[in-house]
């Protein structure tokens, strides 16, 4: 780490900055852990839901539509001569 040339930039300020960065890094790591947990839960949930649809195509279509966030109001392109 390069030492600042500014006379007011003391060792105390430098250590405070490092401690602050460590706190932010710990918060980041905790959020990453939470995100991976959520992704894992989602990965376990949907295969079970799909399996429960069995041969019911309507139920499967509804599940995938909700998963993909499909919009009921589809705007088709206008045909121009």
C-alpha cells in the first residue's frame, strides 16, 4: 500500500480506512452466502414443482410462464404492405 504524501493522512486514519473496508468486505461475504442459499433453495424447489405437473401440460405451461415472467398482453408486430 502506498503511503500518502498529505501530512494530515495519519496512520490512525489509514488504519480506520482499512477497518472500514474490512467491515464492508464482511457484509459483502454475508450477502453472497445468503444469495447462494437462495439460489440453492430455488434449484431444489422447481424440479419438484415440474415433477408434480406430471402429464398435465396446462399446469406445466402455467408454471413455466410464471417462472419466465411472461406477459399476458403480447404486442405483435404490425404488418406493413
